[in-house]
C-alpha cells in the first residue's frame, strides 16, 4: 500500500506529464473527429472507440473506492456518484447519440485514451478508497463544497447542451460539417470543451484533493489545444465564420 507522501509524488509526476502533453499538443493535431487521419495506423469505429476508452473508469474508480479501507462518509459517496454518473453518460449514452455512422478513429488514439483514463481513475479511486480523508457531514454546508458543486453542474450543463447542439447539426444520413450557432457558440468555437474543463475544476474545488486537481489540469491540457485546433479548422473551412468568436473562453481566448 502506498503511503500518502509517495502517492502525492506520483500525482505530481503525472501533472508534469500533463504539462509536457500540453506543450507537445501545440505542435500536433490529434487525429480523431474532424481531424481524423488514416496515417496513424489501424482504425476503429468511432462509437465503439468512445465506449471502450471511457468504460475502464466505470470499473476502476468504484472498485478501488470500495476495496479501500479508508473511512467513507456521505460526501465521499457523493464525490464517487457524480464522477461515475459523468462516465455512465460518456461511455454508455454519449457514443450512441452521435450521428457518426461510418466514421472511425485511430486505434492508437483509443488506446492512449484508455491508458489516460486508467491512470486517472486509479489515482482518484486509490485516494478516496485508501488514503482520502473522511469528509465530515458538515462538508455539504461548507463554502468550498457549495461553490464547487455549482461550478461542477454549471460545467455539466454547458457541456451537455453544447454537445446536443453539435449532435443535432447533422440530420440522420447527412454528412459534412456546419457552423454551430446558439447558446455559447455565439462566443466560442468549443463551449463543450469549456464546459468539461469547468466541470472538473468544480470537482477539484468541492473535493479539495490533489488527484481531482490533477484531473482538472489534465482535462485542460488535453482540451485547450484541441479547442484551438477546432477554432482554426472552422476559420479555414468557412470563410464566413464569425471573426468575433474566441476558441475556448468567452470574450477571452
């Protein structure tokens, strides 16, 4: 069993990898979705790729949480529940909402996402299962918990509504891309990414834990470069694309 000091060193090292990935991602456009390329090796169906890369979280986090001997409390179960609910949506619902029949992603991308999710779920599950503090019941009434919860669910709403707008852009049987409009798309190219980053910042606030902060950093490291890639893609593909739109954060960047 890892002691807290060793565990924290591992989490900090993983944060260091996130910083490195962020830097490298400024130079490389990851080849999936609208940027998909066959030059990255064998391909897998887009929907099954999403399912397989998100599914490990639904197993690993709860397994470690319940196997661990750390004392659990109601706030601990709440933290587990909202995390698992997110990945129930990501693994079991979201892929089948997509109108992407025939689209594929590189198997390499899927496997890298599996590894990413395996490590993050393991760090969080181990912390809350074996090392985490027992949150007192009064945690529900603390300022940090209430603020974090508001930020988390605001991010969930932004992400879900933005994804829904994107999914509904393409009618059944339709192919190609369109300029998304409405909601936060009037301000940024990727409000879905903005929402997801916001969501995990909220989770780190309400849990006040290093692994949750690590996951928020990783989410930003992955999605920020992707938002800029999407933004540039829109501008190149559509000459009429609104010039006032930012890439990720309304009115800022």
